C-alpha cells in the first residue's frame, strides 16, 4: 500500500516539544513543499492539533524510518532526541491509526468531538495547497466517513467530551457554578467556541472576548452575551477575570511574562488560567504567582482516566466499526490499484474486436452484422471477465500483482504508449512495497 506516516502526540512528547513542532497555517505551505521536494512522494496531508503533529505521505517507494524521522526533525525544527519517540506506521497500520484518530479513539479525551473537524480541515488544507493525491483523497474521505459512523452508532462522544469540556469542568469543580463569575475568553476557534457553549449551559457568566479578528470575537461574544475587548487583553482585563480560557492558533505568547507580572503578581483573589493552546498562549511564569492556578492541555490526565472508564464499552463498539471500515478501505485499495490494468485490457480487447469486425464486414450479410456485433461483444466480455476475475482474486486474496503486471505487458499494443508505461510503473512500485 502507498501509505506511511510519522507523528508525535501527547503520549510520546511533552507539551514543550509539541509547542515547537506545531505546524500552523502560516507554515503549512513550506512544510508541504519540503515533503514533496522528494520525487518519491506523490502526496502529503499534515494533521496538526493541540495534541498531535502527524505527516501522512503517499510514496512511490517507502522511505526508511531514519529518512522519515529526518523529515519530521527538519519540518518541525526538532532535534534527533526529540523525534526519537515519534511513531512510524505504514500501509494498513497507518490507515487504521488515521481512522482511529478521526473516530476519537486516539484522543487524550477519548471520543472528543473536535478531532473529526480537525481531520476534515487537514484534508481541505491539502486540497487547497494541492498537496494531496488520489490515494490520500480516498483514504481521508473514508476516514472522515468512519468518524461520522462511530459518532452516529455509538455513545463515544456523548456528553461533549473535549479538552474544552474538561477545562470548563475543572472550572466548575474549582469555583462551583460559573454563574456570577467573570470569564475572559481569548481566541475564537473551535475550543473557545465549545467552552462558550458549556458556559452558557451552566447558566451563563460575565464574559469578555479577545481575539485578533474582531468579527470572530463578536461571534463568540454573541454566544455568551459578552463584551468584545482588544487583543491582546490588557492588564485590567486580566485583573477583572476569575477564569481565563485561552486557545489561539498563533505562534506567539498572548499573556507574556511582562503582562503576567503586571496583572497577576499581586493578585489577592484566586484566578484559574486555562491555557488550551499549542503552542502555549500563557508564559509559564504565571503559574508561580500566589492565587494563580495555571493549567495546560497536559494537566487533564485524571479526567482522561475517568473518561476512559466511563466509555470503555462504547470504545469497544467503535473499534469494531473501525475494523470494518479499514477492511473495506483495504479492499477498495486492492481493487483500485489494478483499475488501470483493467481499463487498458478492456480498451485493447475492444480495439481488436472493432478492427476485426471492420476487416471482415464483407464476409457477413448486412442483416447478420448486428448479431455478429452482439456475439463478438459477448465473447470479449467473457474472455476479459475471466482475466479480470483472476487479477482481482490474486490482488484481493493473495496481495499478488504479478498477473496484473503480466496482463499490462501482454496487452500493450504500442510499446511507446505513455498510459501503458504509467500503468507498468505503478504496478512495479506496488510490487516493491
């Protein structure tokens, strides 16, 4: 199969490493260009979220693990030790991993609702940058469909489990009900919007919203009946807040050391600062001040474990759906890889049939020609059908493409036909995997 992936996630790497490895929109085009600089790579999709950075590649010939780690080291600005723990998966194992990611089975919060949208966004970004390819298109569309099926047929996402939900739940456990609290929301992406919904569900609170784009800030403020403020928030805004939820997608700190020292150093009332961004939004020094409780995305392990226990039966059902969807994807792939040979065979057989019919037309009476045409088509279908059935059987049950390669060579009418050369090259690459 033409698939390999390498990645880091919350299980393999610290938040600090994931901070630097994160591939935001501003870096995506350069990363894609670097990946496709290798002529062996036909397509690439980059999935970068709070908890993971993963490169999905469709190669003509598989790279070594060392080459893949070197690529990740290069595009993510990491060193050899930092990528040593990266996971490398190929072919069906890589496809299964992607399907599990889309289904929420690989998330820190199992069943989280955001990841499916993030997989969709990663695929759309690959389309926008023209970095995907036919195989990756089919793979990601099927992974997205698998994620939808898991959520429709199981309760794995019931209760809106997400990092945002965990953060707001921690705020509830710290302060009790959120009604009457002052909440500062920084950012306007999916995480902050989910947090806003949970705040509304809890009875509402006094909210201020800070975001680079005012239009987006106004949209979030409308959800919570809040007030739009400038970006970044000022010292007075931080002093006003009881709870801060920050999840921007920018590469720079929003609450810098200087701002934290001015706004938080002498604080008397407790404040809970929830930094849900990767790279982080809040300078770590904020957590050292009295009455300031700073939490990051790595601080939810206890809730993760409770979530795993509560959702184990649903996860098992989800795994069965993933297994079925992966098997269907593998079947699709094994059938699709001999499709060019099938088209070539059918075209050549039809060309031979039509030519012979034309050359021998004078041998038949005019009133018989229609029946001869039908008979010749039926004969070609039977002959072609037998060859195609045996090619499919070899590909599907034995993972054997030698017959398809022999047919492509045997039915090449023109040695210089570019389409035949491409078919042969594709099959030879498949045989090398």
